[in-house]
């Protein structure tokens, strides 16, 4: 399965030390250059910026040459959508609501950080409760209902 990553899921998985699950969950992880630039922002945590400066071999970085934009979406989100469509990727890794809505309106499958942790748990790669606890120690935000939904095992996390 080919996945294209937006900034947020990469950021949080790096912060909680679980980014390696992506290499095991997907046959190919594609990261648009715009996403890498966002991860290298001056306000990014050092470990996130360091990862983006020298991404692992299993993260395929691609350049996007288009000026197309979607209202209200950042450069990384726009590039993520363009790459997904052009490469016939199977899933978009995205947390942000507007970008998720746009992706779903384009008939793209979406999964966020919590969904990725749930998939990795189902594959025996990690403990979901520990991972969610680590995630909640960052600035990650999710509704109590969504957290309860994920922790109780009612997945349905692909959009």
C-alpha cells in the first residue's frame, strides 16, 4: 500500500518515537518536499527538524512542480493532495480537518495519527494505550469522543 504523508502525522509520530511504524505499515511512504519544509520550520522541535533534514531511506521525498492550491490549505497539504492523485497512492496520512475533507471529496482514503497507531497496534507493532498516552504529552489534540472510540477498539479510521 502506498501512502502520502502530510506534516502532522509525521510530526507526532517522530515526537513519540513511533515514526518507524510507517515503514512497516506501507510498502512505500511518499513525503512531498513541501511537507519536509514544514517539518523544518524554525518552531519545529529539534528531533522533528532533524528527521526532516535527513529522512530515512524508506521515506521517498518527491518534488512537486505546480502552483495549484486549495483554499485555506497550506503548501504541504496541497502538495500531499497533488502527489496522491498523480501517483495513484492508496491513502493520505493527514490530521487537519479541512485537508481531510478536501481529500475525501477527491475520493481519497485518509487516516490520521490515531488511526496509524491503531493500525500498528492491530499489526502487533505497539501498545495503543502507551502510544496514545505519549501522544497526549505533546500538543496533539483530539476530542474525548475520538480518543474513547480509538481506545475502545472501534476502528473504522479510514475515511
